[in-house]
């Protein structure tokens, strides 16, 4: 079970790790995180940055070191990471690396209800998804190869992982699409018949009723 943390937004972890480099004000934090493409690695809502920074300060994970103002611009406060913040970042990282999270993707949600569409339409949608996946795979390989010439592998592991997961998804979609196309998907005829007649096959209807009673 995930530990309850004083600041649970992953943007908080990103801020803690970027402040290890040097003290920064929030605008600079955002610039550095964007330059590192952290919004591709984490679900970051940039609009919540100042709230996250305030919460980190509230819980003693970062501390203000100075404030300054230039002309009519809003006051800028520079923050540093505290010892408690360093410990929290390390513990949070350990948890993320060691404990698989039960997270349902949007694709999984779509797969769970795809029976509401006909198999031919589903096949067309999967072809579209596969085209997009293959384009992104090609772009990801090029980017990883380019970055690999400039950066140590230590800073590219998340990109390697994302590319591997995307390759696995593309392979799985390709296999499902082949079953739908060559007719080997189990129950394909009954699925198609339902969308032609509007009547659920008896075995499917019975399974649905069992599921309703179990709720």
C-alpha cells in the first residue's frame, strides 16, 4: 500500500528533485522541468505549481531563502530543499521503483466496454491506434538515439521504459487486430450478430445477469 505523503502530487517530487541542483524560484523550477520534459514522465498540471510549492514549504520540505522584486513584477521567492525534503524525495523514489501501482489506463477502460461497438468498427479504431503508436515509436527511437549521444544512460531510463511499454502495446494491438481480421477471435460471429440483430447471445446474456446479481 502506498504511503500517505504530506504532498501527494507527483509535481512535488519533481520540485524536490530539481531543487537538489540549486535553490530556485517557482518560475525557474517550471522552466527547468519543462526543459527536462518532466511533463512526459509525470502527469504534471503546471497550474498547480504554486500550490504544490506552498504545500512543500508548509510541511517543511522546502524553505524560502530570499525574496526579490524587479520593477512592477510580482515578488519572487527563492526556495531550497531541506533535509526533510531530501529524505522525502528519496523515500518517495524508493516507493515508486519498488511497488507496482494499480493504475487503470484510459485504453484499459475502453477495452472493458468495446463490446458496445461492432467488431468491424473496433478493428478500424485499432488500426488507427496502431498507426499512431508506430509513428510515436519511430519518433521515440530517433529521440532516444539522439539523446543517447549527448546524455548518460542514467538520464534516459524513463525514455527507454516508455519506449519498451509502447512497443509491447503495439505488439498486443497488432495481435488483437489480426484475430479480428482473420476471424479467429473467440465469439466473433456472436459479437457481430448482436450488432446486426440487437439481441445478446444466450450465454452472454446469462453471464451479464450473473454479474448484475454479484454487484
